[in-house]
């Protein structure tokens, strides 16, 4: 055993030196007779920076995509073109003019070429039922009177938007009633006011039926959940400045115990500092345009962005480099990506309709002082994150003629919940049917809208267009219209013929639905393609906030002994249909429970009630971590890799994140689903040397699974790393006694002392620039390699030397 580890450590040292001097050792190489001593260091020898050797930066990459990106010849950074096409009618004071297309982009409540047609989203007590599909519905269901008040409180049917006050029918948001000067009810704009006139008084939010009274003023049963006096009594929330009760605000615009402290809502890119955000929609300053107000009309001088002078924005985003004149540098690297300004119904208006702060986004502002709250509670938020990253990236171009790719920032994943559960609008190809049907139809309408307003889809048949699919079963239901495009997905299922396997029945895509709106059904538009095509598509990481992996060596925390042999905490299928997780979670849980593996082997599997404790700490102490499906994809691979825990992948015919471009086998264990019953036997049989190699490889890829390119994420990570580095420099605690269980193998060891070298815990703490080769940069590097397939001009050929084959990872780095 000791000899094996001496051989391993010698290999590691030679590998590290070879990586620097151009003679890399691969994981299978053997080197002995090494007398170097730096391998006993607990610190990473080489920091990851932009100037680091290509062999280090591209460690574990399959092929030359990484090296080609780094060694490419930059292209000239051209000054951005500016549009001058006026919008007829000025967009009715409720929309913004896109001076590239002359198209009015209408805010919630309005639609049509000049934003002159009302598009109400009324508060309601029910949603259109599938049986309603036999007729053409022109207006969404409503339960409000012309003055915005509920039609009958004693009708007990409810959906989220049911209103116990006055409804804003642009958005289906409820506010307090009470028109008196000392009350806090909403007072709409006077009748006959021009479109876009704000209310006389906003009123306190009373957002959902949960906040409404449960009785009428005279004691009759009503639809709400709170005592009438708490809402409308003499000391009620809607009536006095200091009420005895206040609701959870539930609205991305106000906070505080009385919901009267304004906060900054979320808008992608913070409207570039050239507009004001209203629940996801940017109202641009005069002369600025685009969905993030980054563009400036031709002939008008550029004005300073307000981002640098707004602390809570400056700490998170920056003005898009593409908007600067002159450009911030003479050259830049490809790929160059054009981000579409979509019809707001497919993007900005969906964000407006979401209402509540946590949904559909990865960050929000909070008290005090509009501080940023990073959130991975909304697990699908990689689409919104990628959108914002592209907006402020140097890869963004405003010139579609020089673009290598076109990114479509649709918000379809937000449709099933909360949008579809809130009110009876929006719907696509009519109401009703499975939730997947609405998402598919919205994306088809998005593609058709692009094709009608821009020439770029036809130019290359959609090959250079990028679509994100972050919902549970990824792009399994993607419309066939997009078959030529690139799909970013979390679900790498590769079956040519597939059926839905979610245990959440409303999201099954193998149930067709036909109606007068779509008599052919929706499934005919999606059948015949795999969920994911390796090479054409990419499985990308889900977003994990930095605090999620705060105890990991990736956050520069001291690498801990791996004293948990196997770890999984989460839904183990106790109250699920049998097909949930393909039955794997349930089987592993049953085996561990019945075999007493927790006590015997530190093999921990269970839900949060059974396995309490700090999740990040437990992951950072685990040797093996289970990676299995959920209702489709789950982010367990990210959890494992971000903590340096060896992933144990049990998903047949499924690519995990970046598996098509990184040597995932070098840092993971894959077990066929048919062998799940042998999981303990298989893991205990893995030699210690092989385990150390996998841990070493993890140390050279785990940064690629975190998002750090956004300024706010970078600063958050640096603060976390500094804190952990300071803690590591403190005097160490007394060493714990060794012996008992060998946690590398999960078996008993007879010797009290562990094997030589085991004090060096792997992966070593990360050292370097957290933004270098993060998840976003990895995606950009891969896209660069795809340029020849989309443009046909050989644009991805590297100017420097190419690396053949895979680049090895080395433990000593």
C-alpha cells in the first residue's frame, strides 16, 4: 500500500513538471524514483490564471477546443452600429421603440404594432380547463369587475391571483382597497388618462389569495386565509400606517414589514444603467433602446451609465462592453454573439408576469440597501443567468453581420410555474393541455417571430442559433423547427426513441392534446429527435450560488479528510411514483437502510430529516457522491464536483454536464443501472491509487462547473476565498486520532496509522483567478470550436499550435 502511494506521489510530481515544460504525463503513465518533496505540500503548486500554460488550463479537455480558443488570433473590435428606424405612433407611451427594426416592444397590458391594443391579465378565480379547448377563447378568464374589485368574495374558487382588493389587470397583481387619504389602498389613474399614466397611489401589495380576508365584512365565508380585521379592520394592514399584521410581500418591487420599502426589481443587465426596471421590463431613457437599453439611437450622444454610480448595481453588473464607444480594446476573441431583442411576450413580459422575487431568476435585491441575494432555489435559472452573462460579456456584438451565433433569450421555463398557475394568461395556441405544450408552443411562436422580423434564421437555416432548455426533461420536447440549432440543456439523455419519464404527471410529454386552436395536437411538432445530440448540443451546469459550496476546496477552504465514504441527501422517492429517478434513488436508499451501511461503512443516504447538518460541509467530507436522475436532470453532478467529491453516476445512456468535452471518466465512477445492487461492492473494490487519481482530476476541472464571470459573482467568490484562506492560516486544531475505518475504501483498517501520504487531502484548495475558465468561459470556448459547423469558414482554427488528443490532469498542479 505504501509503495503504491509513493509511486503515485512520484507520478504526480513529474506530471506537474511535465505540464509546465511541455511533456505532460497522462493519468495512466507511471513514474518512479522521484525525490521531489513539494508533493507533500497541501497547497496547489500552480495558480489558475489567464497566463497559465495551456496544458494546465486545458487539463482533462477532450480534443483541442480549449487550446484553440486560447491560442486564436483575436479579431478587430468594431464600433457598434446604431439604428435610426422610427416607430410609428411612438409606441403609445407604453412601449419602447427598437430603432433597428422600427418595432414597438410593449410592456405588460398592451400589444399590437403600436402598443395600442389592450392585453389584460385579470385576476381570476380559476384557469381555463382542458375541456375548454373545444372553442376559441379570445379573452382570459376573469373574476374582477370593471373597477378591479373581485366579483364575489363568497365564491370560494381560487388561484394565486384571486384578489381581495383592487387588481392591476396589466399584471394580475392585487393591491389593498381603501380610497381614503389616510388609507393605503390602490388608487388607479383617473378614467380617461393617457396610456401609461401611473396610478395616483400604488397601494400596499396584497398579492395573492393567501393574503386576502377569509370572511366578508359581515362575517360570510370568503376565499382568503386571514381574519378580516387584520386586513381591513381599524388596525388593519390596508387601513393604518402601523398595522398589527403584515403579509409576506411576495412582489419584486416592495419589501419590509408593511411592504412599503421600494427595492430594485430584477431586469437582465440592470437596463445597462440607461433605463428603469419595472418587474423585468426595462423602460429605456430617451434615445436608448433594446430589451436591456444598451443601444443608443444613431446621431445621439452617448450618456454615462448609472451603473457605476448606483452601488447595488455596480456590485453586480457592468455596462455592456459592446455599448462603449470607442470599444474598450482594439481586439477581442470569438465567438461573437448577437442577443435578440425579442417580442416582450417571450421574454420581458414573462418576467413581469412572474410577480414574486424568487421565481425564474438567479439573483434579486433585498434589504438592507438593495443588497444582492444569489439564489439557486429556482433550479432552472441557468437560462436567465446565461442571458445576463452574455449581455455584459465581451463576446456580445450589436452587429448581426459579424455574429458567429444568435442567442434567443426566451423565458419558456417560467411558464408552467409560476406563470401558468397565477392567472389565465398568457397561453400559446390556446389554453389547456399539458404544461409542456405551452412551453413548446411559445418557443415555436418565438422562432416564427424571429423569422418574420430578422433575416438571420434563414441565412444559415438556424444552425447558428442557440436555445436553452433548462426544464426537468431538457430538450426532449423541443420543437422540430429547432432541429438544426444548438441546444443548451441540463439533461443529456441520448435515446433516439424516448418517452417521458418524469414522475410529475402534468409535465409528461407523451400525452397529446388536441383542440380547436391546435387540432393536430402538439406532439407532432416534437417527435423524432433525441433529447440531446452530442457534438451539436451541450449539457451545461445548473447555477449554484457561491455560498452553496462555501466549505469546498474550490472556495479555497482547507481540504478535509474524506470521512464520509458515500453521501446522498435529498428526495429518496418515499412519496413518489416508482419511475422517479428510474428507481435508482429508492433502490440505493433501501440497500443502505436494510444493510445498516451508515453505521458499518459511513454510507449515508437519506432525506434532510434523516441526514441533518451543513450540506456543503458534508459534501466536502464525502469521498463518493451519488449522481442520479430526478424527474429528469438533477444537479447532483454539480454538487459533487463543486465539492471535490467523486461522482458515482448511475444513469444509462445519459451524458452528464460537459461529458462531451471533458474526460468525465477520469474523475467519476459510472455504474450501470442493472448493477445498482452491487454499489457498495463496486466502490469498495476501487484501488486507493485510482481514487487519488480521480480526486486529482477533480482538482483540475471543478472550477469549470461554477459560474463566476458576472462581476457580482466574482466579488462574492473572492470574499469567500479570502475568508477561507484566512481561516486556513490560523493555528490548526489538534489532530484527531486515526484508525478504525479507512475512508478511502470504506473498510476496516487494522493499523492505527493511516497509509503514508494520506494527510494530503485532495483536491487541493483552489488557487488563482475564479473567473478563469469558469462555466461561462467553458461554454464560450466550446462555441468557438463550433464556428466551422455554423459558418463554414474555418473560423475556429487556432493561430497557435493545436494539442492532439486529451490533455492530462496532474495531481501536483
